[in-house]
């Protein structure tokens, strides 16, 4: 669902995958939608979905909410995800005086995304939207738990409605409200 390489490489790797897995008795994957894909690709009857999860020990500490109303996205933003919807909505709420600078922050943790940077600049959201870079896995639960809302961008590719990131489970572990934007309805998320 997120293959960044050329069609030629994908073709070669698909052939290699079939060869390597031809004698497997069973296959596992992380979503029911991927089960169907693997069954079709490998002509295997025994393909199972074993969902991702989170480690509850990471979320034992009691963390206070941030003083500002904070929406947080953690991780990479892929080309099949659309961060523009949330940024446009924030811009409109600012214009309507529903959001005040000192009371709100949209935080991104991870590698900076050029599309986000460009739209933040175009919409003049620099005072409201901040990038904090990449942080270690052990620091992420605290960041998530101090947020008021955790943000997920659904996959925009209609062929990939059963795709969901591991962060869904981490967000569940943080026990904060989760807001998903984008997608096409009836997505896995």
C-alpha cells in the first residue's frame, strides 16, 4: 500500500516474494484487507490477520494535558495521506476567531513534510503549527498523552481502505481522543 519504488522493481520483488513464500504453510499480516491480497497473490488458503497492538507499560505514567489545546500527529506523512484538510480547517477557524494563538497548537513529530511546510506558509499558520522533529520511541507516549487530540490521516487511495498505521494502537494506548481526516468512508480506521 505504500510502495515507493518503480513498477519494474515492484514486479521483480513480487516474483521474488512468490518464490520465497511458495512452500509456506501459512501467512500472517496485520489487517483483514491484506489477508485477501495475500490470498490472491500467493494462492494460499491459510492467511491470517494478527493485529498490531501497543505495550501498556509505555502508558502507565500519569501525564497532565498540555496548557494549550493541542492536536498532535506523530510519525511520517505518506504521499497517500492528505494533511491539507486539517490545515485548511484550522485556517478557517482562525479567520472566524474560533482559535487564538496562545490557546492552540498543532504539533507534528517526525520528519518535516514539504507539502505541510508549503501549506503552513501559504495559509500563514506558522504561529499555530509546529514541527518538533523525530523523537525516540520511549518519549512518544508522554507526547501523545499530554495532547488533547491525536491526529491520523486516512489513506486517500480508494484501493487501500483496509490500511491503518501502527500509530492507531499507540494512540489507543495513550487514551486520548483520536481525530481521523481524509479517506473514503468505511476505512479500517
